[in-house]
C-alpha cells in the first residue's frame, strides 16, 4: 500500500470504473488526515469507484530545487517516486488530498509534493476533480484559511475542479477523527457525492 510502484503492480488502477486516488500528507499513519481520506475513499468505493491510497511520508519526494531543469528537459532533475506518483495521478479521475495544518500551512510532505507540480505537463491537472481534507488542532476553521486559500488559488491556476474542502477543527488527539462518527460520515458522504458528479 505504501509505494506507488507496489500499487500499480497490484493493478489497483482500472480503466472500466472511476478511479479515485487518496494522497495522505500526514507523517502519522492511521491518524486524522489518513482517516479523513479513508472515509472519502470508502464513500466513493461504495459508489463504485476503485480506490487507491498513497502515503507521502513513505515515498521519496525531494523538494523542488528551482533549477528549472524541468522547463528545459520536460522532466524533473530528481529521480524519485514523484514520477510514478504522477503516472498514478494521471490514471485517476478523482484525487482526495489530505494535509494536517502545521503552523497555519500544509505539512512539509504535502508542500514538497505540491511544489513538484511545477515541473509537470499541466494537462494532468485540467478538469481533475479534487477533494481536500484538512484536520487541525485549533478550535475553528480560521486556522486553515491560508491553506484553503492557497489550495483554491492553485486549483484556479491549474484548471482543477475543487469539488469540496473538508475542514476538521479541534482534532488534537491522534484518533480524534476516528472518534467522530459525524466527521467520518461527512467525509464518506463527500465520496458518495463526487461519484454522482459529471
Ligand atoms: C508541527 C505541528 C504544527 C502544528 N500547527 C498547527 C497550527 O498551526 N494550527 C492548528 O490548528 N493545528 C496545528 N497542529 C495540530 C495538527 O494540525 C493536528 O493535530 C492534526 O489533527 C494532525 O493531523 P494528523 O493526526 O493526521 O497527523 C500542528 C501540529 C504539528 C505537529
């Protein structure tokens, strides 16, 4: 489940059903971000999707060097897991992205992942349906405002369809989302809804 290579070898991505890809940006396995992403995937799977999940922390994704090698050569100077992740993203109809809030922004793993979007052919993003899930320790949505704003701007810039952003304040414990059936249901319902889009 951890590496994209394993995922694709397992043949998780199919062509006859809608493919939904969960991308988890928290370094903590089984914690709030992953539980939110899982719940969306669960709803989509109920609606007939084939679900796949990757954990950024368990992949090698080097930070962008701003060397512009990609602009001249059409590929990134880093030879790491990002290339196979892009392949998986290309084959997926819907992306469910998840990041915890760290200092009002996304996690380092998630930011490194997003920065690498700079070096790829932008057609991969155009018209892609995206759901973003964001847990945070703070008690209200305000803590996520920069990350939400950043993400909406990226969606507009790259032509992605931001279907839904699920913001979960007050998630202080590692299992806070797991303990909230209401929150898990909200995320699951988003997964069901996205299957009825288009
Ligand atoms: C380094 C770090 C910085 C954090 N900064 C914030 C913050 O600025 N605002 C906030 O509301 N929560 C903050 N948190 C709390 C996390 O967003 C929260 O615990 C979240 O549920 C973690 O997600 P996870 O369980 O998937 O790891 C921070 C946590 C860490 C580890």
